[in-house]
C-alpha cells in the first residue's frame, strides 16, 4: 500500500519570506512520481511541481523547489518569496503504477 | 488552450433525484478520473477509465456510475443522491496511468 503523510495541517508565512511544507511517503514500488498540487479557494487543483523518483536532481519551478530525499522517503516543498496568491491548500501526492495517492493537505496562509 | 472542463460548476439536486455531472477534455488524454472531495479532505478516487476500460475503486458505492462515450467526454451519474454525497466532484485526465493528472475546476454538488 502507498501512503502519503503531511504532518502540518496549517502553516503561515509572512509575504516575501520562505516557507517549507513537509511530506513523507511510503511505497514498495521502485518507479514512482511525486507531486505537489495547490488548491486555492476556487477549488481547482493546480499542479505545482513534479519529481521523478529515478532523478536525483531536485525539481524546481520558478519560486517553488523540492527537497527530495529518496532514502528517507521525504519530499518537501519550498516556496521562496511568498506571495499573497500562494495562499491555498497544498497536497503532496504519490503516483505509483496505477493510483495517485494524496496526503491530507497543508493549508498555507500568507500574512501581508 | 487545452484543458479539462466540468459542467455545471454548481449543481443542486434533491435527495434521491438522479443527477449527472459532466467532464470534457481537449488534451486527448487516454485516462479520465473522477474524484470526490469533501470539505478540508483530500480527493478520493471513485473510478477511472483507461480508454474504454472502466476501473472501479473497491469502496465506491454502487450509487455512483460512470460513462465514457468517447475520448473527450466522461460522465458521473449519481442514481439516488443522499445527503452524504454532497461534495466537490473533480475530474482529471492523464496521458497514461503514470503520467501527471490535470484537473478540471470541479462541480460542487449540493443535496437538499
């Protein structure tokens, strides 16, 4: 069975500062993909970043980067220069052979 | 722009009155998914189609059915909605079962 755990139900950060959201996972598969999705109050799930497990290099998308620690089964998301538009629920997710498994989400608040 | 479209965005139905939610995609993806998401929870996969092959999750109630008449469209039928079926219903698509899933904006279902 695959599991994804986000241990921080809520986080807050001051605008322009950096915040890191934590995620750990468990899987017995050797090939898998990890994702961070963002779901703002409008409720559309938007892909933030994707990491292939076979790649050692951490994925980066503009202000968003991950720290992928395969041995520790850890996949944290760093948001630099936080903006008001980053406020949302963030879901970590694991894609194995068939199914996308989500964590329970972290609600991120940006303080102006 | 290629995208995933869901109609309607908001649907109100009466207890026990059948309702159909629709999803269409212009991405020409093989796989289409239906998720149920209740407030402050992670999305829960109901079923998915790989091309015309239907895959039902073991814990999806019989009350939920799906149809995929062609590559572009997929429907979610709720035969006799109960109060517990009130939720956001998300449609997603991917090129293959291991590719990134792209989500539509969702349909919020209210059951009176």
